C-alpha cells in the first residue's frame, strides 16, 4: 500500500485549476486528480495510489475496471449503443427479465440516474393512487422521512430538510409529508385516505448511514399493507450487495412494492437506474406518459445484465457480509478514542468523529494524505463504502489509517 504525498504537484494543481475555472462549483472535491483505477484502488495523475473507500457513493460496488463488466460493455460497443425506446433492442428484454427475477418482481421501468428513478417512482405512485386506489384528482400525498436524501431535482428537494439542497430553489412541489425517520407511530399518524405511498431509504446514506430500529421497516410494511399504500424503497445506495444482502430490505425480511435502483446497476461504467415492481403497480403507466431517450438503451442493458449476473451467484453479497463484519469489528475499537459512534451494515459505515477533535472534512483530508479516499457528510461524520472486491488486508489497512489520523489529531500533530 502506497501512501500519498502531502503536497499537490504542479500537474495536479493545473488539472484542478482548469476544472475550477470551467466546471460549475456544485461540488467541493478533495484535491486529488484520479486518472485510473483497478479493483478497490485508484491512481492519480502523478502515479500515486489511493484506496477508494467511497466507490462513487456505491456506484462502483464491483470495483474499478471490473473485467466482466468491461467485457460486456466492449462487446456491446461493437454492436449498437442506442436505439431509443421507439424500437425494441435485443438487450433490454433479457436485462429487465433477470433484474425483475433478482428482485422477485415481474416488471421493470428502466431509466438512467438515481434521481430519475425516484421521480419515476413518484409518478407511478400518483398514477396508481388515482387509477387504482381511487384518490381524488390532484389530492395524492406521499410520506417521506426527515433526513432523507433521494436526489436533487426540484421535486425531490421539495421534501428535503437539508437547507443546502433547498435554499434558493423554490417554489417547491406540494404533495409530500415528512415524518421522523425510524418512528412508525409518527408515520401511522400521517397516513390518510389520500396517501398513495411511503418513500423511504432502508438505511439513510447521505444522513450518515443511519440504520433504523430492526422493527421499523416491518412496521412500515404492515402499515402500508393495512392502509392500501405503496411502500417504495430507495435502494439506490443501499442495494445491490452493499449491505451484505441483495437489498437492505432483505436484512429485515421486508419486500416493498417498488424498488428504486441505480448507481451500482451501471457497474461504474454507464448511468443505469430502474423502478422495479409488479405489473399491478408499474402496469398503470401508458405509452407516452413517461419515458427517456437513453433509458433502457442497449449498452446500459448489456452492462446492467452483467451486473445482475454478478449478483445472482450471491458471492458479492457474501463478501460484503463477511468483510463488513470485519470492518465494523475493527472500527468499534476506535469508539472512545476519537470516534463517538459507528453505524452501518455490510461494507458501509457511518463514523461520527468527536466534533471537538476535527470536522469530517479535516479527517478525510488527512486520510487522503495517507492514501485513502473517503467522504464526509454533516459536520464530523465520515463514510466508508469501499468496493465489494476489496481485499481483507486492505480493510484492515483502511482502519489503521483512520486510527493513525485520530492519534495525530489527539496529539495535536500536523498532517
């Protein structure tokens, strides 16, 4: 394992300066310029290697340059990449059939980005509410959870409570009710005759890998069933092996009406997302009511099918489960030694750093200097989400780097 140098070279700084001058400033990246990647490791423009413990927010679950996924993409690139949904293509049918079977559902709506999947799920839920449940026109409401992150489109930020996502982007879309996450009683009180869906993250990612009580999702499932309300699980970050199961809902034995999938579904190669459900719900859509020029394109379907095939064996899920147990066991040693709390499931951890010690950004900057890439969120919380192909020794090394950074901070030493 090679640690990164503490200085930003001329080559890197030039790349950063060009990006800062010409790209909109909607992100604040760490000062590293990645040029290539293999497995759980990436290499910058100067040839220095870093252990990637973010995996593009779980989009790279199966590792950088995964040979199986690259082969699927290359083969399809030589054939055809885009037809639009004006015509059929030979890859879409096998992809949606196998993805539906993986989720135990019979229908798939293919889209591109995670936010598109969420927007699509909202439209489907409203149409189902009017056409099946019988809700009066324009009266449908959807219940969401406080602290949620489902994307940053105008509709989605309408029910966000993050001021960074909301401020200066109104007026907002009506029709949403927010209740505390993990509180089934509050959710029950919010349901009325016009409620068409509950949209929930089984584990809240951006909020800091917040795991609800074990009885929460089963209680939400029961409430939705009793009240004839759709349960929509946003598994865009938590799904497809990340938590040690195919879906985070599997951890508590819950089956939602709709799964929202994205990120890892494209294998880190191409944006692929989907709404997955049964025909009694997804079947409410009629031709022309919803669509996407790129959604379900042959290249995306070929890569998505290869992803599904990786997950069908269960090997990736088992790897995340076993290495996740190792990760959490090692991280638990640091509680009380600069760490306040650790949460998560599988190869996914939210780590609360003592706010008197450092911010999450400061910790991530020090980790970067040591050759480890992670991402902060909400003050002093950092997240670890390495590719599921990470080596066991690298899991141990990652925790050792965090431990060393915490020791430096506690001793007051510079990075």
